[in-house]
C-alpha cells in the first residue's frame, strides 16, 4: 500500500529546494487537517464574533493551516523544518491572542519552547546533513540503516540501493535525466560533475540542483565524533528534542498546560489535536526512519512515552480547570502514541513483526486528533458563554444541553478507551504490542510494570474524563441562581421545551440521541431562516432578547460539533471497515515489518485490558477524585479542590531559573565584565604602559647624563675656598679706591660736589666672584668636558698631521 | 573604452560631493536645498545605473584600469572581477534608496548640503573599495572612507557625537596602520611583484614557506586592522557609539557600506592576497575564527541587554558582521560563499531594520524600546517591514537570513569534516562545531532581542503586564493606554521612506524563497578563490 499520489519538487526553494509528497500516511493526515480546520473554522465564527482582532486571528488561522499541511506533506527534512518554523510562529499569535498577562506569559513559554526546540532541531539537521549530504526522508533512512549496521562508509551494494531509493524519488519527480548512478567502489552513489557550475560543485546523484553549490563531501563522519554512529545518535537526539518539544513529550511538555487554556478554544483544539502531531510526525521520521531497528533508541522512546503518558494523566487528575485538564490529557495521549512508536522500534529490533505497534500508534494519532477537536470545542462552548473554565464555576453548565452533552460524551468515551468507540481500538493495539514484546523477551518484571503503567494510565484517563463529565453535565452548581441561569441557556429547541414550557418536565423530551440531533438540526434551520428574515433594526432588539435567555450555541456551530462527535463512535463501530483501512494507508510510513492480520478487537483477551482500565478508572474516580480531591465548601456542598502544590511546576522550578537567571547571569556577567571593565582596563593599561615607555625614551639622554655624572663624570666635592681669596680684586680695588680718595682730596676739586660712589673694591669683588662662578660652571659642565675633549682631539689631530707632514 | 569607464563611478560622486561642499554657502543662501536634493538623487541613480551597466558588460572578462602609479609597482588600479562586482552591485542598489530615505529624514536639518555632500562622497569611496584591483588601491580607499564618513558621524554636532567621532577616527586610523603592515608584507613576498588581487592568493610559496610564522603573524595583525571597520571584538566599541549619527548614516554606512567594506577587505586579503592554501589549518586561522566567535557571542548577548533601539541594532550588527568574518575565517570555498551570502542578506535586513527604527524616531521621537507599545498599529507598513527583517535576522525559513545561516553552518561542518584528519590539530577539530553552536545561540539571542520589539509593537497588552508586575496602575488605565495606542491615526512615513523599506522587505523574502541564482554566482566566486 505504498502508493504515492503526488510528488512535487520545487528546486531552489529556500536554497535547498522543497520536496512534497502525498502518500498514504500524508493523505490521512491532510484529510484530518482539512476536517479539523473546517470544523474549528465554523466554530470560530461564533466564538470570535465578539473579538475586535478577528482579522488577525483568521489570517494566522489559515496561515497555520498551510504550514501544518506543509509539514505533513514534506518528504525532505529541510522542507519539514521550514514549515515547522512557520507553523510555530503563526500559531504563536493564537496563544497571545487575548493579550492578557496570562496569555502573554503562556505565549512567551510557547515561543521559547518553539524557538529553542527549533534551534536544537536545526543543529540535529546540520549534523545529519553533514553525515549524509542529503535530508530526503527516504534516503536518510537507507543511509542510516547502513550506519547502524556498521556498513559505513557505503559499499557498492548499498550504494546501489541508495541510488535506487534516490532513483525512485527522482523519477517520480520527473527528473530522471539527471540521474547518474555509478555503482563502483565506496560512496559511489554520489557523482561529481565538475565544470558545469564551477570546479567545486558536487551533484548528489543529480537530485536537487540546488545541492550543487554545497560542495560538501558526504560519507565521512564528522571529526568531532569518533564514529558515524555517534554522530547519527547525536543528530537523532537533537532532532528528538526539537520534535519532542512540539509534541509535548516529557520533560518538554510544559507549554501545553499553559498555552492551551489561554488560546481561543478552536485554536486550542488545533494546537492539541494537530500541531502536536507535527512533532509526532518528526519523531516517527527519526525513530522509524533512522533508528527503526535500534533497540536502545526504541527503549528510550518507549520509556519517554510511558513517563509522558503517566505524568500527563496524573496532572489531569489534579487539574480543576476544564481546558487545562484537556491539555494535560493531550500530553498523556501523546505518551500513548510515543509508547506505540517505541514498541514498533523495539519489536523490529528483535526481528518480530511490529504491525500491531505501528497500527496502534498511527490510529491513536488520528483518534486523538478527533477527540481533542470535539472536546476542546465543547470547552469552547462553555467558555464563550461563561468566560470561565474553573470546574467549580462552570459546574452544571451542561445540564439540559443535549447536543453539547452528546458531543462531550462521545469524546470522553472515545478517549477513555471504552469498547465500541475508536479510542478503544488504538489503545488495544498498543497494549497488545506491549504484551507481544513482553512475551517475546520472556516477560521480565520491567515490562510487566510497563504494562501496568499503561493500564493504570488508561484508568486515570477514565477517571479524569468522568470527573469533567460529572462536573459539567451531571452535578448542579453550588449556586442555585447560577444553575437556573445555566439551564436557561439551552438551545432554541431546548428552550422551547425546557425553560418556557415549564422547564422541569424533562422526561417528555428525552428521546434517542440520533433523533434528538435530527430535531435539533431542524430547529437550527428554522432559527437560521428566522434570523435572516429579520429586518436589521430589529436585530439588536433580538440580541438583547437573546441575552435574557441566551442561546448557548448557534445552530451551525452545533451542527459542526455534533457531526464531528458522531465520527468517533462510527469509527469505533466499523473498526474493521474504516480504521483498519486507515491503518493500512498509514503504516508504510513507519517502515512496518511483518504482515497485518485481522485483530478481533472485541475478543475476550482484548476486552480484558479495556475492562481493567475502566475498573481502575471508576475506582480512582470514587476513591481519589471524589474522596481526596474534593472538599466541603462550608455551605453543605462539596467543591473541587486544587490540591496541586503551586510551586511544583517544572517551568517555574527549573527552566525559567535556568534560562532567565542562570544563563543571563553567566553570559551577562561575563560580557558585562568584559564590556565595563576588561576593555577599558586594557585600554588604560596600554596607555599607561605606553606613556611610561614613551617618557622613559623621551628622557633617555637626561638619564645618560645623570648616570654619567654619577659615575664617569662624578664631580669632585668643591674645595672650600677662603673668603678673602679675591686677592686681585682687593689689590686693584684698593689702588682704585686710594686713587679716588686721593683725587677727591685734591684742593681744586674740593669745592665740587662729587657723587657718592660705591667703592670699587666691592664692585670688583662681585665681578670676580661672578667670573669665578662662571668659570666654575664651564669647567664643571658636560660641554666644557666635551670642549676639552675636542681641543684634545684637535691637538692630537694637529699633532698627527704635523707628524705626517713632518715625516 | 570599457576599462576606462571603470573610474567614472568612483570619481563622479566624489567630484560631485566636493562641488556641493564648495557651493554649500550659495545653496543655503538661495534656499535651493530641494533642487540640490533631487540633483543628488539623480546623480546617485545615474551612477548606480552606470555600475549596473558595467557589471552587465563585464561578462566573464575582468577588465582593469591603471589610473596612476604612486611609486614603482604601487599602482592605483580598478578592476571588475566577480567579487568586486558583487559588492559594487550591492552598494549601487542600496545607495539611491538610502538617499531617498535621507530626504525625508533630514528634512528639518540645518546643514543638509554638507550632509549630502559627504554622503555622496562616501558612495564613490565605497565603490572604490569594491572595484579596487589591488591591495594598495583598496588600502587607499579604505583610509579615504574613514575621512569621508567621519563628518557624517559628527553631523549632530553634540558633545556625544564629537566623542563618538573621535573614537571612530582613533580606531579606524589605528586599524589602518596594522593593515598597512599587511600591505607591506604582501608586497615584499608577492610572487608577481605587485599587490594585484589573484584568486587563491599571490604570495610566493617558496618565500612564504621560509617565513611562515612571520606571515601568519602579519595576517593576524592585518585581520584585526581591517577588522576594526568590521567591528571585531575587542575593537568594536566605536560602532554602538556611532549610533548617534543620523539614521541614514547608521543604516547605510554603519550597517552596510563602511562595516561591509571592512568585512570585504578581510575577505579580499584573505582569499585574494594571502591565499587560503597558506593559512588553512594554521594557528592564525584558529585565532581569527575564535575572535569572530567571541564577537558573535558577545554582541548578541549585549544586544539583549541594550534598551536603546538603535544601539541594540548596532550590537546586532557587530554580531552579524562576525558571522561574515566567521565565514571568512573558514578559508574554504564554502566559507567564502557563505560569508558573501550573509554579507548580502545582512545588508538588506539591517538597513531595513535601521530604517524602521529611524522612521519611528523621526515621526514619534521614540528612542527606547520600552516606548514602542502598540506601535505596530500606528505604523503598520513600517512594522510589517521590521517584522520581516527581524524574522530574517533570526534565521527563520522563507527569509534571506535563513539561507545565509544555513550556508554558514553547512560550511562550518564541512570544514570540521576536513579538519578531521588532524590537519588542524585539536582546536581545528572542535572549533567549527563550536561555531555552529555559537550561531544557534546567537539565533536564540536574536530571537529575544528582535522579537521582543515586534511583540511589543503588536501585542500592546505587555503594558498591562508591566503595570501588573509593578503593582501600581489599574487595568482600566492600561486599557486606556492600549486603546489610545490603537486608535491614533496612521503615522506611517511618506513614500520616500516607505519605498525603500518595502523594496528591502521584498528582496529579503525573494532571496529567502529563491536563492538559487545568487548561491550559484557566489559558488563561482568561492570556487575560484577558495
């Protein structure tokens, strides 16, 4: 059944080209996507009617549709990644839609998980691409088989099979002309065609021409990794992280319980029903494609699946918020699917046929999409009327609303794994696969435990769905007035019979479910016709009247919901006719081994598992939920208590501290330090040192002189000279002074008034001191020394010249 | 004839700019600014068309034109080879649009003639760097670029601007000194006796092998010397400071022309002068690669911490420039091609982001990111373009940034493979893988620092969240603020600003979706030079 209806290659798209394919698995999921978007689209019309930002919502609603379908159609992990990222970003707008602080916080979590997951996945893709030189899903699985079987680098025979796989892909795309398989020696599936596009271009078997420029040489393991196997495992683990984050796999499930309650209900239905499945899609590609026969990988996935299913269900039992419970339930159901995938790998690794596991996992994927569509839309119906989701507040809302009850009940019975509904079929298959593996390996206690975890989780599923159903549809609200108001919100049909027609007379209208729905549809048609005939000015009046006894859901919305809900039992009842065929379509994608044999779903052995789960569920409900998780509210009623300790939140406990405190603290401190201190300090240090060195060099000659004066030119301490050493001055001055005195005493001069003059001796003494000081300075100075040296040199020179001339 | 024309696009804007400076007083006295502006635009456009014609006409041959000899073998020479035509084409595409944008941005400015004069001169000088046929010419124009652009940084004439200018000058001139050492060494060991660019390097292998460590040391010096303009850590500090300049300058010069000239110069002398054969697998390669990686990590972290809109973008520029340098430091054909594709992609994304920031600043006077709540509704087109460039910077598929980051990572991994044989020692074995991890880390940080702006602009509920977090302010008040934000009239700028923005956004998406032709062209460059 590996039929391919469509195979499109768009070379050059985003650099590496895009490869879309429509085979059985992808067909099923495209149909599911179309169905889900149609139903939620119809539902959105009413749900979104009162929001101002409708336009934004619808744009991103359909953009996400395109991206999601793109993910499911992709036949190349590169294409998958492109659509996956687009999907993450467009769906962000859903979560942030309300712009309340809670939604923005949830959106932040969602975006952080999506971005980090995307980056990690991208790293995995790089490693994979580095190893294989291609990201075509079919090719990498062949190449991975070679790596896992130790047949790496490729031998000729394997190269042929790769070439064949490529040939299949290429010829389907109508590009056979470029195919050049050259099976000789190792790694010959790749042929190098030089010249055409420059010397380095490597064409990988002529596949997508855009690969040409890459020039990377596939086939050699990355040097960072000791073996190709190690690199493949690393790549696989990184991709598992990325896809697992989207799927909601433990421990990356944190975004689901936050984002789902905050997003508008139709968006939550899609987030939970199908966006998580894109993650599962990736996990299938990695698990079944790359590590399909690897025991340890299978074990990893199975254990992760078991933990995820248990944790999710456990959280759901404790939750007292309608949409949060459903979100936790999604985590749990994803766990079921992962367990199925893990079992598929494990069974293949021991050489058994893994049909049961594959079909179980695939059918549970499809089923879960359908359950969550119905259940979240029911929650949406509650929310759009009450704008509340707390179980204590919405308690009793669903009473006397048969359409809503029908839809919710179908979803609950389906997800609870009740026989005759579709969930039972897929859960039974997964359960059987666990049993099969357990028997094959001799039934060790660990696998018995796994089986019981599985059954117990099934029980918890029953318990929390029972909790929701009883709270919304069976019990009455603690506040009688509120209950009356809720009862008044019946549909047009119900109002006619319940509220206006002396409401309590319920027995008269209890009919079979089918006829009820039919009647309802008739009523819907009538009321719709009436709506259109009303003149516009009366429309407001009628809306005001509607507020008095408000219609809780418009007819077309009701119809969409009921039809979507009706699919579940129909699938369950015609399991061999419908579900087996769906499984036939999809199983090839999982690289299934062994032959499908018809499973008698309602055989006693299979029913036993379901029965055990249901019994556990009922016991849990009465013992734990009604016993431990409810408390008296003081007015004689019992209310649902939030017993989950608020500090116990993986995100707030671990991830946020790491991401928001530890990482910024480390990087911020390091770089803040660099920025604030290190660079300026380095600059300052550099300037200081260079200034110092510069100054030192500037004053280098001074230092030379200084050192010379201290050593070679050391000054002799001045000899103490006698004070009256100015002999010449005294002698000459005395003579002059005596002469002056003599002259002044001459008789013909006596009458003249001669100016009083300084004695010549003093002046001469001063002059002599000055002269001697100068002589001292000159004699002691460096230049005088140099001059003397010069004189000496000159004398020597003259002597030499004289000597030469003389001789 | 064709070869002679090569000098025209370089000197036409320079001459025109100088003439504009000479007529500065007359223009202002006669109030002919508007005429002057349109003449400038016409001139820039004609010049760009001329460049386009030259690129189209060059075909396979690479004509060259020796303008004059400085001394001996030191010639000023232009040549149009593939790599030069790539950068010249990029610059020629952006300049007319940026000039158009500058009309509206500078409409209230006092000294418009001076601004446009230097803006036009820078155009010619940048083309000079792009078309330089040898290392000497490139060095000359590289120095000239510093002097042609510093008046633009100083344009606001504030103390802050003066400080930034001073720092810019110190760093650039200092860096050029180191680059000069590289120039001299290349000339000394040249196999041809000239510094003309030869794909694959032109050092004399025998002579170079003798003084291998010396040449490697000089290479590292020259890398950091030219790296100053490419803002490599620790020589990056001038770039965030220079964000005081008018936005057309920050956007075109400090996101494209000047900084890309630095990166281009690094690519040129790595692949066309020193040659990769000599450098690959040596300690010099690991040093420069480590420097690029440190810069990426550092700058993307600092961008998260920065709250000033333009400075945050400036830090983002630093980190993205080092992506290019990371590609350059791979010394492989793939590395060169990846560096060039990132050069192209980043040019468009960052100029677009800066122009959006400028439009916001010009029309609302908002400089800080926390003031941007709800702006997405008031300036719808501007913020649509900003969102495109943010997503592209993050590396989201469908946008150009994804292509370039993918190419870089692919090149890094293939280098890791190549070094597996032990050619690069222990460091070489690990460093390329660290490089990939660093790029992903940086992408995450980019997500934080760009998307936080986008989220603020489109989901003004954040206001409310902040109010709640503070504890003050009632919801009603916040709601009023939000509704005000939404109800205010459309404040989008006029077509002068919007046209460039929209064109850039279209190019980003076009390259992101159909990158084949560009990648093939770049593979040719990588093939001949790597």
